C-alpha cells in the first residue's frame, strides 16, 4: 500500500531524470559527447513530392580524444527546415572508433525535455497539494 502512495512521486522523479538524459540519433556504437562549432554546411539535391529541393547538413568542428576534427553531418534537412548558422555551438555524439561519424544531440530534444519536465514537476506539485489538503489519503 505504501508503494501506491509514493508511485506518483517515483514516476515524476523518473520523468525529471529522463529529461536530462542526452538524446542521440542514429546508430553510434561507441558514443562520446562533446560540443562543436558550426563552420559551414553541405548541400545536396533531393527529390520530394515530384520536385527537386535543396537539403543541407551542418559541417562541424569539434574536439575528440585524438584531436580536433571537422566533419559534415550525415543527416540532411530540407533548406526551409535548416536553422544552423556559422558559429553556433551544438552538442554532438560521435563514435570513438570513427570520430568523423557523429549526430546532433539537440535535434528534437527541446520539446521532449520540456514535456518531461512539465509532466514531472506538475505531478509533484499536484501530489504536494493533494497531500497537504488530504493528509495521508
């Protein structure tokens, strides 16, 4: 019975902790995390919906265990979705065995972090109000 009383607190704590776990895209077998600087972009033509569009991928300079590397991302975005500018600092996850293979960690993780923190803190606040109002339930 005690576990049921503390279950919302445990779920909220797990959500808050999960919000701070780094997100990585792609399959990187030996991950290492670092911060890099956008130094340019690569362009590629892509066919979508029967029309040709430009897609862009950032070129990033970052420090690895073996020295500094400049590499291009393997994930291209349509030009209208691309938002990186030269000089932007980005968190990346690179492969220790192939340091030129990396993925951006912050892609799409802002909404995830916000949702998990909102749910976790909201659950704790609601549980605290209910606990204060009704005591031991």
